[in-house]
């Protein structure tokens, strides 16, 4: 849980607590992070609106405009002394009817549109890398569709796997990352190429850090190959992770620019605090 | 650790203990499973020969004949009262020089060849599904190359992930498996399709069991798509898992027959106990 206390549009304070799904009583957890502070309004996005969150907020089906999204925000009652509102999530279906969902990233994307009005016209591809990377397609200010890749979570799970279980240390993670990207760009499927990270340690003297880089490059490269973006990408998120995606996209000849994830989140939440 | 006590070629007893890498003193762990029994010889394959095992046994580079493999078995000293020998593992490199390794499955493959002399002539594809699935290509009795897919380990890791974290139960895992196979056969990359297992629970009312089947079908389907076997496949391993691969291969028009994993392991170990 991350809260920004805004005064006259400026960040006056940053508050942090455990993820809302990790808390027992969600309302108490919010009150505990607020710690007696008052606010005209508390606006939340992300897992606070999950079925198991503070209060379930709907998924609005794509295509979605900012006003359609705002109209579906949900008041969370049961937070004494606080007026709490939760952003709606989004859902979409691909051409075969297969579903996808997001909670939280839509707030950053609408926030990015409010910060950069150029995004409100024409088509744009937005990438929000992370545990569940989201690729979002914009058309004339609408979020028309999106796709989730669980690259970050796969990478975290593989960190506990036999691939990276033990091995010599060494500062060549970047070399491994480049090797993994190269492997993905040849069309290698992760399930058939991941084990190379282990075999290279056993018979080619690679370090476990090289192997970690290889796994990261292979997964990010496979994600980009699956999405196959054809136009410049706007990336929103953690700068170190965004830089990795930038390197991977550059390899495919795709340009990337970045916007600050916190700034986009705050701008998106302010859209819900306007009326 | 699994030991078969053979008397005049028949299984007289099955002994089981913890995996050798899970034990403190490896020699003591073996003695504890033997529990005072005597033997002319103890022959081991698999992780007993890993660097952290009982004693490191070499990786013999492909192509490898059964006699070349036998010649590289290694005596593990330091097991009082026991004559202990460990099978060599195999290594190979693909056309680009990328390495792969195996320990244990080679024993089953050479065992299969001794049980079915038809395997000693012509070309054959052998699949040993499991934590680390091995695809092994035979040519006139030689193991010429192989490929590891970590499908089983990925499936186990994903069992702890957000995809299958919670959800309604329901007996439709087989439907999910078929849906996952279908998805893979369209060329869907797991990183971009795995999250459908979660989204389908959230917005289409699928059960967590359907989702588990979907993940299994997607991963097995992606493995087969990556390997793209063009001839009938011989599968050696756990019958339930072999049946899943059989269903997936049938979808691709590839025939499969099966041999019993235990029988192949014992036949392979006996090849090391002959002299």
C-alpha cells in the first residue's frame, strides 16, 4: 500500500504499508497507514478494488474512455472518518474472446494521457513492465485493448528454481542478459531454452549471475517477440526495469520513451478527485 | 533415492529414501537406506553423480554409445562395506554450441535399448517427461543429441503463483488442459497466454482446477511446439504424465508408444553391473 498526501497539487508526504491483500482487516490496515491523518478524500487504485480487497470495484470492458472509467469508481464504506473511493479496473477480450484484466495500471495510463495530451490523439502502445507486464493500446484517447505477460512473476519464481539454485558469483549479469535476448530473438521458446542457464553453469563455467541475466533476457525477449510491437513504445514504471525493456526493444529496432510511474499514478488518481 | 534390490535378475525389494542432494552426509544417507543389507555391488545413476552428490561422475559428450557410457562410470569410495558405482551423465551441444546436460535419463534410454533391440537401429525420438523433460534422439544405437525442457518445474513453480493462488474448485481440469493445448497449438507464447488462466477465473467463472489444467496444457503444448517431433515418439516415465503428452502429441498428429520407467531404469543399471 502506497499513499501520497497531496496539498494544493504537491506531494506533501509519502506513506507506505503492506499490500492490502496481505492485511487481515483491510479497512483497519488503511487506517493504520493513515495513522490519524485526515483527508478530504482517499482515492485508491489496484488491488484495493479486488474481490478480496477493501471493496470490489468493477472491471470496465474495453474500449474505455477516461470519463467512462471515472464514472465506475466505487465508494468503499466502512472506513470511519474517511471518504474512500476506489478506481475501476479494466477488462478486455481478444479476437477469440479470451479475457484479460487489469487493476491499477489503467490509472497510470489515464494519468499519462492527462500529463501528455499528445497521447489523446492517434494510436499509441504503452508498456507497464512488472510482475504482470501490461501492454496497452490507445486509439484517440481510448484504451482499446491490452495484454498481460507474467514475465516478472515468472522471473521471481525461477529465482527459487534449480536454474539459479547455487553457483559461482560473478559480475557478468549484463552479458547473460544479452545472451538471453539473443536467444529469444532467434525464436527460442523459454521452456526449451531456460535450462541452458543451468547447463552453461555446469559445463561452461558460467556464473549464477550470468544465468540470472540470461533468464531475464530470455523472458523479456520472449515477451517482446509475443507482443511484436510495431510502433514506438511508451514505457511507464521502475527505471531499471524500463531500461532493460528499452535495451530489448532497441534490439528489435523499436523506439521507446519513458514516463515516471509515480507521476503517472498520481496524475491518474487526481482524475478521480476532481469532482 | 530409490534402490532396487535384485536377486537373480528379479526385484527382491524396493528401498526409498530422501533425494541425495537433500541429505547431509551422502554416504551415510546411502548406508541408512541400505540399513545393514549387503550387496555385491550398488550401482547408482542421477544426482548421486552430481558435483554435490556422492561423487562427481563425468558428463560424456554426445554422440555416445552404450560401451562409451559404461566405460566412464565412476567408483564412489568412502561407503564402508559397499562397492558403489555411479553412472556417467551425458552432455551435448546444439548447432550453435549451446550446452545441455543430463544425469539419470541416459540410464533409462540405454536400458530401453537393451529391452527393445529395435531401438538400436535407425533413428528414434525418446521423451522422458518430468521436472526436466528430456527429448533424446537416437541414431543406430547412439544417443546423438538431446534437449531439456523444464516444463515440469515451471508447472510446479506456477502452482505457487498468483495464477492458481485461490479460486473455486471444480472437476474440469481436463477441459482446461484441452483449452491450454489448443492455445499452444495456435502458437501462443506461455508468457503472453499464462495470465489467461487467472483472467478466466476472474471474469468467466472458470475454476482453479480448470486453470491448473490450462497451465499444464499450455506448457506441454509449448514444449511440443518447440521440439516439433516429426516421427513417432517413445515415452518413458510416469504413466499419468505420459498419457498427457500422448494426448498433446496426438493433437499434432504424432504417434506415441510408452515403456515403463522403472523397467528401463533397472535395465540400464544392469548394463553397469555386468562385468
